[in-house]
C-alpha cells in the first residue's frame, strides 16, 4: 500500500479495523466462534496428562461437530452480515442450549457459556447513530473564517417603563420603517428617529 491509497480513501490504515469493528457486533461474533470450538472439538479430541489419556469421545460426535461448525458460521455471519444479527444471535443461543445434552455438557460448559454470551450480545447490539453533518462555514477545529458578527446578530433589548426588558424583533422586508423604534410601556411604538 502506498501513501496515495491512504490519502485517497480518507481513512488511515490503522483506523480501518476500528471503523469496521464498530459497525458490526464484533465481540458477539468472536464469542460465538470461540464457543463453537470446544463444542466441536471435545467429542473428537483427547488430552494426555502424563501417562493418562482423557478421551471425550461420545456417540453423538457428529451432532457436536455440526453444532460447533454452525456456531462458527453464525459468528462469521454476525461479522459480515450484521443485518441478520438478531437471527444469528437467537440461533447461537438455541444451539448453545442444544449443545448441553449433545456435546459433553456444551463443551465442558465453556463453549455453552461463550455461545450464550455471544448470542445475547448479538441480539442486543444496535448500530451507532449516524454522525452529525458538519456545519457549513466551520472547519474541523470548530473555527470559522467568518467574523463573529456574521455568525449571529446581537440581540437588542428595549427597556420598558415598568423596569422590565423585552427583545426587539427587527422587521424584515419593504414595510420595515427606516428609523429606529422603541417599545413604549403602553404597548404602542414611538419613533425615535
């Protein structure tokens, strides 16, 4: 990759993964895939502890393999098709529950717990609200090249005879008087021109 490709895309290379991860249920997919590994492996694998071999092979090995592969597939689906995250989450929860009787207590409970947590996270994940559009005339730092008077007109207040103040709303258009006016206490207008 060259510097030109980074500048043309607008997103630096080190931020691409972060942006990709934040637009989908990343952790839900990761937990679901981690849950599928022990569920699929334990009925076929064996562990050796010194001279002792611990074999977990069961007659339901094919069912455990199918559940584990489906959980890994659902985790990838959460990553690459986030629109179906609710379906994938519910399916991961159901497969995690089915793995308890089929796959050695759900992959020694480890795979079962990861599948349930990943499925629940996928169901509850929601995309972030869209970022607000930048205001025209402002640069990225929030500063504007326009003078402060052009951004907001100062508010003028009229002092009434009873001691209160009231904002003066300037009239717009051809019917606006040419002279300045003040508001009188009796509600009428008096030309100060």
